[in-house]
C-alpha cells in the first residue's frame, strides 16, 4: 500500500508539472526539427568548449556560461547540438528554447516547471522528493519565478540522493525572446543564489547581446560568469554551403544532367562574403535554391543577381525569412525616423566601423542620443569602446553582417 501511494504521488506530481510546463519548448519536442543542430564538422571548437565546461566542476564561479552573439550566428543550432550531446551522456537536466510570439514558449512562468519536469524524468530520487512537495501543495507551479525555482528545483534537489548523478546542465536558449525585459532579468538574477546552493548544476544561457542582458552580466556575481561570443565563421559557412549544394545537385530532379562541381567556386566565395560568416544567410540561400518546384540553377541566379531582379514586377525575394527577422528587431525601436538617418550614415560608410561622434555632428544629434536609439539593436549593430570607458564620443558602431548595408530600411 505504501509503495502504491508513492507511485500515485509521483504520477500526480508529473501530471501537475506537465500541465504547468511548455512541452514544446524542449530540445526534443515534436517541432524541434525547426531547430536543426549544427551542420556536421561545423562549430566544432565552440561545442568542444561547451563540453569541457560542462564536465569541469573545479571552478564553482563558472557554473553559469553566457553564450551570446548577433542574430543569425547559429546560437540555437549550437544549443540544440549541445543538448543532444548532454542527453546522450544523461547529463541534461532540462532545456527550454524561448520563442518570441509563441503562446507557451514566450512565457517565463513555464520555465522552471518545464525544467523540473525533465529533471524528474531522469532522476528518480529528485522525482520522489518533488512529489512530496507537489502532493502537499500543487499550487507551487503558480508561484513567483523565485519561489518556483526554490520549491520546484532547489529544495527537492537538496533532499534527493544525487550522489550518483552526473554533473547536470540546464540549457536556456533565446532568453531575449522571453516576453518582457524585466522577466528576462528576473530569471538571470535568481541564478547565482540558486547555483551557490547546487554546486553540481550548471546553466547555459544563450541570447543575443541585448543591452539589458549585458547589464546584468556586468555586475555582481555575474561578473565571474563565463562568456562565449559566438561570431560568424567563414570557414564553417564554406563547409555548409559546399555540402548543401552537393546534396542539391545529387537529389534534385532538375539537376540530373549537371556535373560536379556546382556551383562555380566564385559563386561560393561570393555567398560566403555576403554571409559575413552568419549561418542564417547561408541557410536562407539553401532553402530558396532547393525548392523542389523550381530549377535550382535559376533560383541561384536570382540570389546572385538581386539588384536587377528587383525591377521585375513578379520578383519574389529569396530572403523573405531574413527580412522578417530583421524587421522584427527593427520594429522594437520607438524612434524609427531618426534611426533611419543613423543607419543611412552607417550604410554609406565604406568601412565597417563608424565613430559615434561624427554621426552625431552630421545629423545634429548628441552621441548619447544615438546610443540610446540603437540600444535595442545590439543583435544587428555592435558597440565597441577601445578605451574601455563609457564616454560616448569614444564609441564606434559596426555592422555584424555586410549584407545589412545592401538594403537598409525600417518599417514605417
């Protein structure tokens, strides 16, 4: 009878957690095919770095790793591959892939119940300890974020026998896509105390380098957190494009008579330059070219001859998905007319780096006004301060992707 009651309590706990969680936010959810892992033989150095970090428990101050980078550099693909590697080692405590605009995946209140549910599935002792708490108070899943973290994860983890467990890792991807900047900061600020009491747990946070997130990581205990800048990789994009074009040539019905190599090497080099090492550009090209309803050779010609093609009234942009991403980011800026002028100056420059002060002089704006204006664009426009000071006139802005300057515009 006692064993039956424990089983019933455990099943009840799992049901309560499941109902409060976002099952479609995990790395192995049914729609995870939209989050493809890294292409073979790419991002090897970064993935090796993450694996080494996950296994190293000597430095408790490095329990948190912030992996950041501009939009389109492949952070989610890296997080997906890392989750799969952790899962194979049974060391994945849980994963959550935020997504802006999604009903459940944008909701911060789903985060900790989702992580607790996954951890309960792989750790029987944690599941038993958690079941006792949820049986007494099923409303724990509706508490504040700090209370959820304390009562759904920290307390039961302390009560559980985890001596035989491996070094568990929690992966939180796309934190900047969680609804509300305050919520994003609340999640981050609850982590140091959480990890201080659980030295065997580690947390990977992946996000764009948004200003409010950078601010948290620059202060207090977060100043000791490990940081990993995911930059574009021309070599990895070359491997990806070469392999994918070969796949298209081998499998597309319209390519049976086309011999290798295809396309010409100069076309590959052109696309690599246009991508600035960003996978989102390369992946967009491949999706457009491989469409089974069209001739890949004609589709590739559209990509490589965009200026003349845009004069055609029947023209369809191959980069509609890319446009949607950038429009989403740009639409978050309140002062769009002024920002258009600033971006026009940046786009008109022949160099990638533009000092802020001359932009202000040209447009009649204070440097601080410009910095406030572009603070929401850190995933598209970088800020560099070579003197490591906060003086606005020493700062430079730079585009993360050379293709941005091909056609800079803002939604009206």
